[in-house]
C-alpha cells in the first residue's frame, strides 16, 4: 500500500464509527471471527480498544491484520483502522500508486 493510498483510506476512516470494541479479555477467537466477517463485508473498519484492555493497541492491530489477512491503515491512540480489498464486492476504489 502506497502512502497516497493510505492517506486516502485515513480520510475515509475519519467518517466511520468503531464497530468493535476490544476489552479486558483482549483478542478472543470470537472477536477475530467477527472482525473477519465485517472486514469482508465492508473493506474498511474501525476498532476501538477499551481502557480496561492491558494490551498495546499496535500489537492488537498487527495480530488482527495477520489473522484477518488485512492491512493496518493506522493506529491512533486506542483506535485501529483496518483495510482489506474485497474480491467480489468492491466498495472502495484506491488511487493508483
């Protein structure tokens, strides 16, 4: 992903609300599966890490990206933005590299 594409996705992510919250239990298989389904349907999602979660949001972002085969767009504070290009239901057209 180029910096231009990343900047474009960051701009789109500003207008969406987090659809998942990672809490005290951190990453459970259920959360990972739910994130995988959501990212397949939406392409771009935002995840919020709650204050009672002791894990580092950057580490959570890397694990989520690895297990859902997506890319980390950005991590700001306790907000994570993930992107995965959809094969069949393309909603987001990235600028050319």
